[in-house]
C-alpha cells in the first residue's frame, strides 16, 4: 500500500500537535521553583538535548523497512525483553498522563465553580469515560485542527498577558530546588510517537524529516519559553500547578474564563485522545472485547487517583523523569545497535558528537529520575 505523503508544514503540524499539550501548563510552576533565568536556561538546554534524541530516533526510523512504533523498534534491534520493557513503560506513562488530566481538570473546574478537587476530578473522569466507551470518530477527525487551535490559544494568552508582566517576578533566582523543573520540562518535550508518525508519512525523505524535527523542536522550545515568561511575569510566586488557574485569578474578568476554558479543553482533548489510543491497544493488539478494553483503560487512572495521587506536578514529574528515563535509554540503545549493525552507514543526518550527546542525555535522565524518586517517596 502506498504511503500517504505529507508536505513539510503538514509534517511539522503532526510533530507540534503531538508534543504541545497539557504538559505546558505545568512548566511555569516548575520554572518558578528556580527563577525565570535558570528556568529559561533549562527549557533551552533540555529542548536542544531532546532535539538530539529526536534526531537519533528519526534516523533509525528512516532506515527500517516498514513503519514501527517504539515497541517494534525495541524488538527489532534489542529483542523481545526490551520490547516488553518498552511496552510496559509506554503503557504506564499513558496511564500516568491520564491521571494528570483527571487531576488538572479537577483543579480547573474547582477554580471555576467552587467545590472540592475530588468531586470535580471524579465528574471529569466519569464524563470522559462515557465518551471513550462510545468512540471518538469525530474527535479523531478533528484532532489535528483542534491541536493547532490549542497552540494558537497558548500564543494568544501569552501575548495578552505581556502588558501585565512585572519585571521583579522575572528577577528572582533560587538554588534550593535546582533539579525540580527538569522532569516536568522533559515531560512536555516528549514527542517520540509523533516523530514516528511523521516519518511513516514521509518515506525516504531524509532531509525533509531532519528539517521537520529541527524546526518543530525550535518552535516548541520558543512556545514553552514565551508562555512561561508571560505566566511567571504576571503571577510570580502565586504561580499555580496548572498555570492558567493562577493566571486567570490575577488577570480577572473575561480572561479568567478564557484561560481556564482553554486549559479544560486541552485536558479534555488529551484525555479523550490518549484514552482512545490505549483502548485500541487492548482492542486491536491484544484482541480483547470492547468492554474489557474500555474498563482497563479508564479504571487504572481512577484507582491511582483514589489511592491518593492528587498532584498534577508530581505526576508529570514522575512520568517525565523516571519513565522518560527508561524510554530515552532504550532509544539510545536502539540507535547504537542500529549503528553497530551497519543500518546507519549511509547517514544523511550528519549528526556529530553522538557519543557525547548520548552520555549527557543518559546522565541527566538518571540524575533527575533518582532525585524525583527520593523527593517523592523518601
């Protein structure tokens, strides 16, 4: 079957929409823990490192004879055990992201209508679960358009907030939580699935894919830095875990409704699309019934929530640092195994200092994951 072909800008849209999501809403809070200057440095440096990791994954994906997801690449280059590890890690990451959406949506609804976070989170989970059960054909058809709308609204909110920025809010610095922002920022930069999706629609177009990855990564980094600057400049020490809650409270009026409606939309879109994807894994890959696939998808985040996991930031931090560490290490192992086999001998990406890049990425992930685990559970 002939692959559908994407234009350069369509492929960029796939990467932008597959990366920028609800994770951006936690970055300002994380940046506030160390101050604007250090936070911007983190966003830029981690953005560049993730760009390098994405280029490594893109190069490997181009050399495979058929489209594969991360689990397929892990099995092809590292064996069945690595495939199982990758599959479990991706599944737990997805469940964690669903939990983050439930928590974040509960916080937004509670800020708009009052009442407890617990009540609104459960209400959001129930409504989302019903929609997931009956399918999301319309939502999936509109997914790309809706995701681009999210990016547009993020930029609009940032521009509207600029006149209210107080420069003293951007002049603080703290070394007390020096590693705190890394896991949250890494979560927001995760885009491996989107890269593989874009590559599958750009067969044998190596230079185009490289440019798509580079330009998309630079745009994402700019959006994160711009949004965080605007929010932190307005809210300062009052920055909330879900950034738009505190921003709306500071700005007031119709802006309060705009920013929180946007955040709720982003949480809902993320919950529905990710739930649908997980449900289809059980339905298609494991041949389970529709009822079982639905129940397995929506019950895990509920159980985690009922067990006491109620922090949006802590959830995305664990996903970004601990689970993200496993995925990053496996991607790097896949790259070097492909290079060892000679699959990357005709390298047109012309990447340099790959060994150093690999070592730095692994070191940062390992340090951050250990720090996160100690912070959360010790």
